[in-house]
C-alpha cells in the first residue's frame, strides 16, 4: 500500500528536474565565459595605452601668416635728359653722389643761345622805346590807332622771343629733377648732345617700396595697417 508521505516525495522529484535544466541553460548563456573572456583579456593586453595631456582651457590669439617674394624698388626715379642741344663742357657730379632737386649736374656750351638772347633783348628794348614815343604821338593824334596797336603786338612778340631765348639758355645747366642718388651717368666731357638725349639717372632711396602680389584667397586675412616683415 502507498503511504501518504510518499506522494509528496514523488511530486517534488518531478518539479526539480526542469529547474535544474533551466539552471544549466542560464549558465551556458552567460557572456564572458570560457574562451570569449580569454580572447578579450588577450586583446586588452596587446593594445598599448595612449598618453594624454590635460590642461585648462584658456583664450589666445590665432596667427595666420602669408609669405612670398617681391623685388625692392625705389619709390621715385627720374632720367634726366638734355632740353637743348650742345657740347658738354663740365660735369659736376658722379655716380653714387647724393643730389638735391634743382642742383646743377652738368653744363653745356651755351654761347650761341646767349647771343640769341642778347639779340632778342636788344630788339625788345628798341621797340619799347618806339612804343613810348608812339604813346605821346597817339595822344596828340599824329598816328592812327591801328599803327599804335601794331607796334604793341610787335613788342609783345619780341618779349616772348626774349623769354624763350632766356629759358633755353638756362637749359644749358642740366639740373636734378628730384632728390636722390646719381645711379647712372650717360655723358662725358666733350660729348655733343641732341635734344632729349639721356644724361643722368637719379634714384630716390627714401623710401624703398616692395609690391607684393597676394592671391585672392588671402584677401580676407589682410587689412590696412597690418605689420609686414621684410627679409632681404
């Protein structure tokens, strides 16, 4: 005969079997076990550590620099030419010498021009005396107004001729048009020069300038007043 105590015992065996199977299944599904954990540990040992530096964030300037090459040039340069023709009789400066605007650099033979000026001056003085006498004759009605105006026009023409001859005589002295240094001399004593023949080259060394061609992509980085460093 079966006792009542045996029934509960048989019932508990039937429940324990599924519970044990579920425990084995959960144990097999746990991550990081077995060969997976061993492979992961090996990878961690092979990966080197990356050094880092920690610093406090601060404010600072960001500098952008554009560099290129460019020639250094004189700001002002002038070629002195002969304004009248003639023979070079005197040279007063040499290459490398500092000169000022208006300083005489050389002289040409101006005897012919001086005689032409004296002749124009003499004709002008004679006509001025005639004009002074005709003023009195005009007031007395002895000469007509047309004759008097004719003398006046001739006097003005002679005055212009005298001023032109005086100006050309002054051109026999070759003068510096700007302040600077005599960088070249093209003439020698005894040379006969034609009009507009080159005589000297004057270069102003203060200031010197350099023209830098900047690409369009750099325009937004450049403003007026920025400092430029030149390395020769």
